[in-house]
């Protein structure tokens, strides 16, 4: 049974990568309370790992009154998700609705194919460890630049977690 699951995950990941115009986001347009700044994904990964905001992120967080440790927590908070079940769920009508809702918070900077890009990032994020974190989604987003509405991170996380909760029972 495990070899079939591994094959299914590999096929999903390959199809997702083949459909993507770029392999991963390099920059995030981080928006908080009217303030906006384009920062390297790598800088958000440093914040997620160490809790220390690099200069490119620190100024924006300070202007927006955001605590770096709260942002670190939001970037790292996991949601359990089997990649095969996740892909199936996101390709359903309720999954499409969820992608539209989450796509208001995380979307391509250039516009366009938000559903497909977000579905790809979510499934790829779950592929390695059966969980999704925001930093993984940003790192796996298949466009060169992605917009993250910082003010909506927590409500979006809760919406995604609520949608995926029934699927996590099957893990």
C-alpha cells in the first residue's frame, strides 16, 4: 500500500511542477495594515527558523506593529494533511471555494491562476511531511513573486485548518 501512496504523491508533485511557470517563489510582497514591502522568501525563512527578523522584514513589522515572534509562530504552525487526500479535496467544489478564500490572502503578485498556484503550493508543502506550514507554502509557491496579506494570516489559517480537520482524522 505504501508504494502506491508514494507513487501517487510523486505523480501529483510532478504534474504540479510541470504545470508551474517557475519552481518556487523568490520574493514575497508582504502587506500589513497599508504597509507593503517585497522581501526575499529566504528572509521569511530566517524569521521562521530563528525568530529574528532580517532587516528587510523587521522595518515592515515594526511599522505595522507586529511582533516577530507572533509572525514566526504563524509561519511555522502546522496543519496535518495527507498530500493525496489534500489534492482530491482541493479539486472538489468545496476545495475550490476554499482556494478562492485562501487566495485572497496568498496569491500571485501578477494576478491570474491563483487557484492552481495555491493548490500546487499546498500539495507540495504536504508532500514531504504530511503537514502544511505557511513558510512551506510560500517556499513552494510556483510563481516568482507571491503576495501575502499579513493581516489575514490567522483567519486564513483557521479556515484552512477547519477545512482539513476531517481529513486529518484519516492520517
